[in-house]
């Protein structure tokens, strides 16, 4: 099972690799969902919300893989960013630095029972 990271941010990729290792997932790094094959739906998609069209990528990921957890990533927490990300379909929003800690248990539970909003 894969963990797709739609980002080129070094900190995010290091934390995504740590999370993937903890959960025995293969990390797929990309800057576009179009580059990701449809062979197997990922467990989760990590999306840089501050990148161009980050919120659009959330919608695209949820349309393509409705059972995958959509995790939105920001540099600094902000109430308005969180609200927009959740409206776009994020199942979890966290900062880049807190990714592994914030997502580990939630993603483990999601893998066992995918698809529902928590």
C-alpha cells in the first residue's frame, strides 16, 4: 500500500518517509497526481495546501481515491486555512513538522476502516 506525497518540500518528505516507515507503506513522491498510476489506491495522500492549487489537488485526490485519507499540510497553523481545507475534503490538516506525530494513529485506524470522516 502507498502513501502519496504531492509536494517537493524537504521537511514534508522527511516526515512522510518516517510515517511511511512506521506504517510499512511505500512512499510515492510527486508534484502532480497525474503522475501516479492507478494500480492500487493509496492509504493516504499528503497535499501541500500552500502549493499552487493545493485545495484543488485535495478535491482531485478525493474524487480519484475516495477511500484514501486526504492529509493537508501547512507551514503555520491558521484557522481559516483549516476551514478551507476541510471544506475541500481534507480528513486531517496538520503542520509539516507535526505530520508523523499527528497522522500515525489516525492513519493506522483509517487503514483498518477506510473512507469515513473522523
